[in-house]
């Protein structure tokens, strides 16, 4: 079982590389649009938004391009989300120097699936360095409930992988729970499999919470699964249970394994479920139909809701239900992060309560 310290200044800390997302309005394609919404974005702050909007203290560890208007836009957005942040301001170094990443994506519609284009050349987040942060102060003096890491930051560069590993080691030293979402992306891993599997295994070995599915375990840890059988016949919850039964002894420090489950019927109608092994007890939610405005960020919101449930001391059943509902609710926003009004709104989603609130 998790033992989350109560004497913390920050309930949740996330290292991240911030960027902006450009999104066409009205579910149009990028190619057909000449007007775009711009949002500050990162998977890790997507996760942290549930805690920050619901009143728990959150801190973001990142890095910025000095005097960049995009950096100013991002900082203002993080403040609006009630997030403290710390990060070095890095000189741009001219027009071909550092910048914040761009994520250019549409939402899809009906039988047209979403398309995402990442432009991460010169990304300032690649400069994240353990020397730029006072980790003794953060973890020992101030205190942190959960440190949440993702494979997106670990795989960004060799330096960010080492950065995440050192963060995890320091967190464990001072009794902070470590959460690790593998979040495999094939484009990040190309020609780097050996390097990244080594760093992922080291972080996974000291993590308390693992968020991953059978594909993540196969690609990120190099475990030998027959993935073809997961494509046919077996129910998603049973797939995950079989996977965890094969891997849990390889990661003995982890007490919780969890994943969201998604089956896409069309771009605006998904089947959404979840499963979790908490100690020796299984909790699961069979996939249920949900309406989708924009699917991007639904998985992050699931993780954020789950972590919130851990921090609030919910029962395992309610932890998973809250995570499921956060993911389902996030899919109704055009931002890729959830902005909940309060806990009641999220529980209404779980309970199927769609009545007007006056």
C-alpha cells in the first residue's frame, strides 16, 4: 500500500517541457484552417491540473526561453492553473537557438481521426539539468507527496532521462512516492531502444506507481509478449490483468499498476474503461461509451484523477472511479487538460448525473 507523507508543501511535483498547442476551431483539419487556438501544453501539467484546480498545491519543474513571448504566455497559463513553477531562463541564442515545442493538432470528427504533428527541434526542455534545482530543499525541507514522471520527459534526451532518474532517487531518499507513466512514443524511441530501456528500467525499479499497458511494457522494458493475441478476442481488462501477472515480479517495488482502456468507435464516440492492481486487490471498470469532443489529454486526466484519489485517501474503488471520470470529462474540453469546477462535477460524470445545476 502507498504511504504518502502528510507533511508536504507540495502534494504533487512534475518535471516537464512546456510548449504550445495549435488547434483549429470547430474540429476542422490543420490543412483547411487559417485560424487557430493556442494553448500552453505538456502531458505532465495535464496530469497535475486535476490537483491544482481542486485545491492541492502543485509545483512544476521546467525550463524557459529567456524573454520569449511564448515563455511569458506559458508562465501566465501556469499561474492561472494555480501551479507554482521553477525553471531556469535559457538564452535563446539567436533565431536558430532554443524554443518551446509546438504541437499542431486537430480533434478529428466522425470517421476522420485526429492528426498530431510535433515540432520539437531546438526544444528548450532538453536542457533540463538536476544542477538547476535545489532538490534537498524541495524534498527534504519543503516536502512532496508524489513525484510524477512520464516517459515523454525521460525519452526527450539523454540528459532529461538522467534528470528524471536523479529526481526519482532523491524523492525516494526523503519518503516521496514516485509515480511513473511509461507513455511510449515510437518517434522518440527510434534508434535509441537500448539507451532508453536502460533508463526506463532504472526508474521503474524505484517507482511505487506504474502506469502502463502491455505495449508499454513490451517496448519500454523489452519484455517478450505475444502482442498479437491482445488484438483479438480477449477483453481489455483481462488483457491488462494477464500482463501485470507477468510483470509485477520484475518490478517488486511497485505497489500499484494501472492503465486506462480505450476503444475508438469513431472520433467522437469511444468506449472508456480502466483497471488497477492495488497491492493484491484488483479494481476495474469495463469500457463504457463516452462522448468525445477532443480525445487529447484524456489519458493524462485519468492519471491525474488517480493521483488525486491517492492523495485524498480515497478507497481503491473510488480512486479508479475518480480517475475514469476525470478522463471522460477531459474529453469534453477543447483544451488538452481538464479544468474541473469541483469534485462534485467529476462524481456527477461517474454517476451519470447530467441534470442541469442551477
